């Protein structure tokens, strides 16, 4: 029997306004396995952003258990969560979050500084992942010398640099035009095909169509969890 790489057991999350409890997640249970390509969807207020923060170890649940790559991260302290984030999770955000004064290679290599990797090895590894996203010829360019799609590819390369257990992409095409969005989805598809686990948070139906499984949230619970029998192919592959 396969062991889930990501396992949520009755996850609850509440915020408090004075003494008033505001429940956001109301007992979510789901498993995601290695090499799955999953889209998380839901309307505003459904809880998907809160769930994304918990999946990314940016926040802790109020109740329930979260097992990530065989580690129970539900009750970890902030410094422990930071170590898990750096090692186990590669983040891709709608805002590229690149440092403007650093080159593409230096931005990609940034997470390795916290892992104690030498500068020479950092740049070599950055060059290797930039090659994966077809940006080896832009490794010495700074963000203001790159297009939006190229900046997102740099962000994807940075997410891959530590060989994480899971790639968590939060609205990765939100700031891009349609053609560039399909280029980014093509890259994420190839990353998944190479053996990575990809969880994509999106509100766009055409973007979720690339995933192999679509989980929809509503009012803090899982509304549907369906396999996508015919995932979309990027226009670049057609």
C-alpha cells in the first residue's frame, strides 16, 4: 500500500475576533501521493488560502494532524516549520518574489545559503535547474531584464533547487497572459512527469484542467475530489 506524501486528518483552523471563534477549515481529510498533480480550487472564502498556508507550513492547524513526508508537522515550533519549509517544500507564488539586485542564478540559489552549501556549488546547482526551465542563457540577468514568464520560470527553478518533496504553486499564472500561462503549465507538467509532486492552487478552470486531480473546497470543507480523466495538454504540446 502506498504511503501518502501529504496526509491531512480532520484539519481544522479557526481565527478569533475577541472571544468569537471564526472557523475557516472545518475538518478536512485528504491524502496526496508521490508524483500526483493536484489542483485545489474554491471560491473566495472557501478556505483554500488557509489550507495552502497549512500545506506550506506557513501556518499551523487549530486541530487535526498534518503528516508531510512521514513527519507530523501539526504541532511544530516556528523554527522547526522553517526548516521543513526549506527542505521539503518548493513554493511558486503569483508574485514572483525575486530579489531585484540579484541575478537569476543568485535568486535560484538563495535557499541553498540556509543549507550551508558553498557558493561554487550553489551556482552550479542553480545553473542545472535553470537549464530545466530553459533559462540557462538568462542566468546572469536580473529580474528587470526578464519578462514576466521568465521571472516565473526563475521562481520555479528556485522552488526546485532543494529537490523538495512537494511543489506548491499558488496562482502561478495569475499575473501572466494566456500564452505565457500555458508555457508555465507546460513546465509544471514536465516537472510532475519527472517525478515531482505538484499541488496547484487556482481559481481558473482552464488552469485546473492541466491537473490530474481536482479538489474543490466550499465553506471550509471538501466539496468534491475528482480525478481528471483527460488532463489538458499545453498548446505547446499539441
